[in-house]
C-alpha cells in the first residue's frame, strides 16, 4: 500500500467486510485478512503466519486466527487454541 493510496485503502476497510493486505502480485501472499468466515484449509495465497480476523467470531477465542500452513496450503488455527 503506497502512501498516496492510504486514504482510499482505509475507506475500503470500513466499507467492506473483506480486506486483504499483502504483496500478492509478487507471490508473497496475504499477511492480514478479515471476513465473516475463516478460509478453508488448503486454500492457497495466504502467507505462513498470516493473521485472519473473523468478524463473526462469537468470543475472543474465535476472533483471531493464524496460518500455520504454507503459502500453497493454508491451515488457520484460532490463536486462543495455541
């Protein structure tokens, strides 16, 4: 995200349920995402260590997840269960 796009990018965060931050074009994967359902295991494109905020999480144990898988095959685990 470049500085000249910051205002627009922040506006999109507020206006949409989905947000992906990362250098996808260079193949490095998403490093932060949010939405109402955690990505299905084995989905490609999420960097190892990517954080996912589940906006539909019922409590603090189901709101934040980390990718313990790989860029080619994600495996998100709830941070509260680690």
